[in-house]
C-alpha cells in the first residue's frame, strides 16, 4: 500500500510510508502479534500506536468514533485496550485522575511500600498488565506500552517470555525513543517499524494550516527549533512561553560561543542538569545552534576562526555522545560540564 492509497486519515504529520505499512497489515489481514515503533522522540510514534490500536479494535475498522469500542477508547476505559503510558511516581506523579487519562492498567502496587520513585517499568508492572489481560472478556485485545526502554532487565525478560508465547487474539504495540538500549532478543520478537524526523517543508505546511495566525518569522523559528519533530513544533506553536525559552537558550549560546568564559559554562551546566526536561531542551537547542552555525559558515565567511567546520562537526558529535551518556544514567552534570568545556 502506498501513502496515496491509504484509507484512514491519520492525524500524524509525516512518516506516511510507515503509516501505510501499518494500514496495509490491517487491510490485508497480516497483523502480527507485536509491533515496535522506534524512532526519535516527538515524531508521533505513540499517536500512531493509539490510532493503529483504534483501527484494529473499531467495530468498523475505521476509527468511526461512533461505535461502542471507539467511544470507550476515547475515554480510555475500553476493556480490550490496555495502555501503559504515564506512571504513578512518589512525589512526582500521584494524581490518579490525571494518570487515568493516559494509562489504564492497574498501578496501585506502585504506591505501596516500597513506593516507585522513578518511571522505570518493573516486573510488577508487567504482571499488572498480564493480570488485566486475563481478567477481561474481549474477542481481541491490544496492549500499548510507551517507552519500553523504561523496562528494567527483569521486566524486559518477563515481557520477552510473553511475546514468545503471546496470548491468543492479543496484539502488543510498543514504542521506543532509544532502540539501541533494548535487548536484541526483545526487538527480534517484534515487527520493527522505524519512524524518522520529518522534513521542514512538511512541518511548515502543517503549521500554516493549523496555526494560521503565526507570522512567517514565528513559523520559521518554530520549524528550526523543532529539528524535524512535529510534536515539538505543535507545542512551540501552541505555547509562546516555551518558544521564548528556546529563543533564550539560543541567545545564551551566541554569548557562550562569543567569549571563552569558564564561569558561565559551569553555571549553565548546573542550571540545565537540575531537570531532565530542561536538559533535553538544552541539548536539542544546542544541536540546532550548531547546525545553524555550520550552515552559516558554509554560506558565508565567518570571522571567528576558532569554530571551523571540523570543530563544529566535532561539537555536534560530542552533543550526541553526551545525550547517549545521559540516557545511560551517567551523571548529567558532569557530562554537561565536559560538553561545555569543549565549546
């Protein structure tokens, strides 16, 4: 099936070939027991997973929005759909009503001693999913798990055993932002669907339709900051405060590259490493800044000879390495300090 021949109107921006693959499996009755949607964050993998699940479970196989299954899926209460998304975390995520809007598998065990302190998925979480699967009556079931890189080793082994002998009429749809962190055996049990960043023009066209009040300058800035991630572009377009935060980082990077000031580097490292969300924003904005610097150098003469093309490429690679180390739980502040000392 080609993108042009798709019957379902997917809500995603870009990655149409991947969506066509999923739809083809359904229309040709070639569904497999497990799918793994892998790729960068904020490109729509979990949105695709939810829509794919809805297509499978809809009584009309069209996400009609009118059948009993569609209405219950929309409210996250359909017994045939188990969703593992937001988790209960002590002192961080304790609002059951909010959690219930995105996840519907039993999580009471996470609030009992010893209370869950992180978003790691444990073997108890996997057991809670299987308990729900066995307790409901449904002709077919779908299990959605966002971010399976959150599985600890014991939980990953438990899920692997389930995928090796899957329950009848049950389909698992898993997503990950970090495929290299997953056990190869787990990946091998799934149909791998690789999502990618989306082209600037596709995002630009989408913003022009969905956010017509944006000026050309605002739209261009959002596209540049999004780095091919439609989800981020939508967030930036819908929240001027977040867009201003990205612009402020860009301004600070210009100052940072303009003068070799060690104190400002250590201060910035301390600030951004205090929060995982802030750290992610910092790394993404730094990546954009470096790419912009590279493009500028390629198009015109840049007077500062310290930042040659080779130096900028090396900094981009160092930023990628820093992101990988942080994903592997290396001390975030030390990694950030080392990165900024190379600037």
